[in-house]
C-alpha cells in the first residue's frame, strides 16, 4: 500500500509539475506577448511623434519662408515708394518751363468747350503759366484767370461754370503712369543678374 501511495504521490507530483510547467510556459508566452505589444505601442508612438515633428518642421519652414518673402516684398515696396517720393519731390522743386506749361495748358484747354477758362497751377509755376498764355493768342482769349493750387506741377483747366475740370497735373499723370510702369521699374530695380 505504501508503494501505491508513493506511486500516487509521484503521479500527483508529476501532474503538479506538468501543470506548473504549463502554467509557467503560458505565463512566459503571455509575458512575451505583452512585451511585443508594448514594444509595438512604443514604436507606433515614436513613429507618430516623428511624423508630427516632421509636419511641424515643414509648417515652421513654410511659415519662415512666407515671412521671408513678405519681408522682401515690404523692402522692395519701401524702395519703390522712396523712389516715387524722390520723383515727386524733384517735380515739386523744379520750375516748369514755359514751353512745357504751354503744351499742358493747350492740351487741357483744348478739351473744354468753354470760351472762358481758369487755369490752376503750382505756386512756383504761376508766372511761367502767365508767360505761356501770353505767347498764344487763342489761349490769351480763352484763359481768364490763372490761380495757384496744391500740386507738384502741371495744370488744371476749369470751365467758366466750374463744372468741368481737366486735370493735367504731374501728380495725376504720375498716378496714372505708375501702375503701368511698376512692373518695369521693379524689373529694373530688382532683377537678379
């Protein structure tokens, strides 16, 4: 009986060892599986963070490039504006010759149907305008008055009723020409050699 008891105990021990070994193998497999899942999660998170960092870097690069382009555009606009202001200043400081004023007055008065016209010009050009009108018999008959106005040069012709004005000032001519000339001015100023 003792042998049977020992055999049963041995059998139970063997069964217990088998169960424990199986449990350890299952535990190890679960542990390995958990490690693989954890490693995959870490790799996925790293990949996600790397993609996010690359996207942020691309966004910052694009933003920096855009800011750089804006700064360049502002600097170019400043240069062009300074150039235009220098032109306006030069025009305002230079007296217009009688022959130039005569051409501007003829052009402006020629559009008006009125026999009585008032001419407006820059204060610096009033005497030259008077001299120009005196030179032309037709203008002498039609121009009744020459007055000062705030402009850098040129003339404004106004009919006797004050309803129609022909603006032939340098200010207006410059304002009309600049939009057409700007592409060429920019090309000449900022063209890379």
